[in-house]
C-alpha cells in the first residue's frame, strides 16, 4: 500500500471539496458517497453504525489498518470520512486493495 500516494489523492479530494467528515455528515447523505474510510482506532459502536450505513447505501467501507486517518488528513480526532468523487474513490480503493 502506497501511503504517500493515498495521501496525495485524499489531499486532492480535500481541495475538491469531495470529503464528508464524520458520521453525521455521512448519515445526512446530501451528496452521493462512493467510498467510506474508517480509522484503525475507531470504537466498536461507531464501526457498527458505519457498516450499517455502508450496507444501506451500498457503499464500500474500508478500514485503514496500517494508516491513521488523522495523519492522512492532518486533522485531530477524525475517525470516519466519506469520499464523494467517484474517480478519486476508485483510485483510493485500488491503492488500498
């Protein structure tokens, strides 16, 4: 997994305004979500909620086992994001898998 390349695509998604931060924004579903990324240190309750939303919206959900989401986003205490750009989501999926 190319962490630096994943970070570049996530930075690009940030600049494009194609990231939804947090469970509440993902739940509201104002934009179509094409990929959900979960931090490796997320709690079990949040993980269950996100997995339910992922199944309900038919969106792939990936847990970042080797990467801390805060390091990728340069944020504090961000545990889940949704990617709303299909092309960027597909690139990130390919890099993670």
